């Protein structure tokens, strides 16, 4: 390729990557498969390697891989990033509205815009001629820290803007936004950190703030952050007349705007909006602590002006806090599958926004020491979303001297063996390979729905079979005779038969489920699937070297080490060998046979020929994807008997539907 055609090609590929990125991350509506997207990325990397002078800061290849900084530079905001006045009750909001009307001498209702108040960290992004050039934290409102490299790693941050007919690209644009972490992403991140022995983040806000202020942007890149835009600073070359218009322009240029934003006529509608969003607070996929209400008309905003702290045309209309005071009765310690000892505070039960809270995770000893948490302490507890409640802090002035400091025991509470703390880790672990607590957790995971799916093998029964010494490893589950099941406490003949049937049904299993079931450290359902996609049989996977494992997409050195160590362990190999005498592991089909690649399915209603999980497995085996809800991305809705509302949704979106018969033909079952 000559230089000129390379330049042209680079431009084309970048445009396409930016376009698909926007479809995927901002609009949630991809048009191409991941493989196609990766293909484009690889082509771009190759050309940039061949012609290094073509690499620019805003190339999609440059989201990650920047040098590590010594410290952040200070950036002065051209317009200060103000804070917001708070109102906490409906009456206070009515007062706010009346003040606005008074100041404007308005007799009509004011038109407002309501936006969720995202609970994250405020940032500013500067775009010069449509290119992302500078990003900073809010700091004290006047100057913040230069976090450009970190913001660049967030996929919802456009590196170049998209021009629209109504909104051409301005020569200068400052965007105001919140960096936040979704609840699912937050839970997953913490789970991994717990397993790694790293301290968990107390809440999504702390996780977002800690992730965006990393001097090494490659760490930020591994954190699932998002950006929600809610305003602008300085803008050149465009005059807006309403806040709504600003949001529309931002959306056109490629920014993610919250779907819950609404135009509201008058104070009554605002109060109604506040109630509605508060009522749905637990259903949202991100954490909010209120709604932000803004006067929509920019000329009115200007007339109202600002104080040195906050604009007079906006208010943060907060929700009832999800905190309460209570007392820690005692602290106990549980042992997880990987042997990590996790302390839990048992609380005097307390209601927090409609939910009774009686336990809170204390995460680890460092957390306990840092907050000086003692048994008997009065504490403030907070819950967010459906994340496990946590202790915000101790009310030390309420102490009467009877409180007892807490230390994780130096022996495992279950097997009484010595626990250890590896250097550099905050977690204490029980390293006894045959600790019953670890075994119970491991069996529980092995039998769970997304793993071997042994229906009925729950916590209580697992306690029994482990305590009775019937199960010392996974393979033992398959050799317990029916009379033994029946003999177990409270087990009627019928339920013994049921559990035997469930065990038998699990004797044929997909490789991906089997790998997930093994409970390899750091390998959950997703990575298990990737490994199963790559390796045809369990033997191939067991024979893989660390270097080879690292060539699997998304698998880095830490996971590769963990997988390799797992399969190198003699004890693990023996268990797998024994398991293989009992079960059949179905490896992947030949790579050519992935006819459903890039196709997305949703299932509704009851299928008569196979279970839903069975149908999902079949789709995945043939390269397709499954989702739990219908969206514009769905290609087919498979309709069983008694379909739910998904069918209406599919019809309204024009998604194709398949009868069970049609579906079976597609997957080759008839
Ligand atoms: S507007 C001049 N809108 O709340 C107006 N702020 O207490 C300034 N925030 O620092 C902010 N969601 O971090 C605005 N939809 C939203 C917001 C929002 C979250 C945060 C932002 C700001 C803080 C003000």
C-alpha cells in the first residue's frame, strides 16, 4: 500500500470504527458482529504499524496504551463548574419554583427539564474542531485535574464528533458530564476484586472516582465506566435557545444522554416526575441520588443568573437518603469458594427505604481497621440499588466502652486450619484444600443453574452430603446411590428420585458450562464461554500453555496463570479424570459450523421440545447470541406457548418471530 492510499484507508476505517462504536456503546444497537468490529480494528492497527506517522491521538487504537503519569496536571475551567442548590422535600421544591417565578415576574408556569442525578464524578471534556483534546475533573469548580488519557479509555466518550444537519460541529465545545459505573458492572468488578484479594469498592460512586483518577490509564481501561452528559460549558459557533436543544445537539454529536430525561410543564409535573423516578430507583441499572431540575429556556436561565456557588435556574431535588442508624450486634466470618474469609456485620434490623437491612458486608480487615468498626458500635448503614448494604461509618461519640474491636481469626472458622495473608493482598485465606466450607461453596457453584444445573442440589442438601463425608470432590456427586440420597434426613423417596434424575440430566454437559462449573479462580461464565469457543475439548484446554491461553481474546496474564495453575494441579486433574468416567462433555462444533454467528435471539413462552436453557445452549453452540429482553438489536423472537409481553414488544419493533417448529428447523433439530 502506498502512503496516499494508506491515509485514505485509515480515514475510512476510523470512520467506520467510530460509527460502530457509537452504535454499540451509545445507542445500544450494534449493526455488526464483534468479529467484524475486531477485524476492522486489526486492519487499522496493521496500517498504523506500517505507517506510524499516521497515528493520531484520536485514533480508536489510542484509547489504551498511554504512558503512566507521575501526577496529574492542573487544568483551569474556562467557565466555572458550579454546584447545585439542594431541595429535599416537595414543599421546598414548590418554594424554589415560586422564587423562580417571582424573580422572572412570570405569571405562567415555568417549563423545566428533569434529569436523573447520576451518582458519580463530574468531568469536563473539551472538543476542538470536533476532536477530543482535553478532559478534566471538576476539582474545586475552578480548576481540576487533567484526566484526558483516562477519559479516552471510556467507550462512551466520542474521540471525534459526528456532524448533524441541524447541529454542525462547533470549533470549540466544552461538555459537562458525569462519569459513573453501572450497578451490574460494579458488582462484577467487586466480585473479581474480592476473589483477587483486592479491597472491594464501597459503592459505585467510589469505584468510578477511584477508577478515573488512576495515573496509569491502562488500569482505568479495565474498569467498566460510562459517561452521561448533561450540559455544556463554553460553545463557539452555535446559539442554543433551550436546554433541551443542547441535549439534542449533544446526542447528535455522539454523546450518551440519559433516557429518563423529560420536559416538564410547571412545578406539579416536576413533583410527579420526582415521585415516578424515585419509585423506579431500584429498577434502574445505575445509582442516582435524586433528580436535577433545570429551567429549560436559556434566556430565562440567563435572567436568573447564578450565585458564586450555584445557578438560580437549577436545583438538585434529592431522594430520601438510603441510610439509617443501627447497631452492630456481632461480626462473623464466612469462607468463600476461593478460601477468602469475609467478615459480615450482623445488625439490629433497620428499615432503609422499604427494605429491612440486617447484615452488611465489611469486605476485609483493612476496611474494618480504616473505619475502626467494633462489635456493639452504632453505625450508619447505606444501601444502594440491590448491592449488599455497607457500613458508611461509626458514630464514635455513641460509644460507651463496651464495644469490642474485631480481628479476623487466625484460624479458619470452619476447618480450624491456619489462615494466611499473601503479601500484597488484603484478604485472609484458608489454604486448606479440603476445608469443608470451601468445598460446600465449590459444590454449590458446580451445581448452580449456569454451571452443571443440578436442580434441587441446594445449600441445605450440600451441607448434609459434605458434612456426612459423602462428597469430597465433584465426582462423588455422581456416585451416591439412590438409597443414600433417600436416607438423608427428611428426604422422601420421591425427592430422592428427583435429585437422582437431576444428577443424571447433568451427565451431558456443554464444555463452557463444565469449565464454569470447575470454579477456576477468575474464570466465570463469560470467560468459560470464550475458552470453550477456543478449545474443542477439555483435553485441549487442559494441555494449553500460559502463552497460548493469553492469545484468547480478553484473557490476560493473570487469568492465563490461574487457568494454567488449575489444570497443572494433580488433584484437580484426578477429579476431572474421575468426572469424565461419569459425564459426557460436549466440546464445540467445528468452527465452520456456526451458522447463527452474529444473530441474536430472545425466547418467550414455554417450549415443548426443549427447556429454555437447552434452547439457549443450542443457539450459543451454533454461534448465535441470546438476550433476556427484546430490543431493536434482536433478530428473532422464539415464541412458545403463553408468550409474555415480549411478543408485543417484538411486534412493535418489527422484530421477526419464530414458532418453536421454525426454530427447531433453524437449529437442525428436526
Ligand atoms: S448540572 C450548573 N445535571 O451533581 C449545573 N449535575 O451537585 C451543574 N450531577 O457536580 C450541574 N447529574 O456532578 C447536573 N443531570 C445532572 C447531573 C449533575 C449529576 C452532579 C454533578 C454536579 C453535581 C452538583
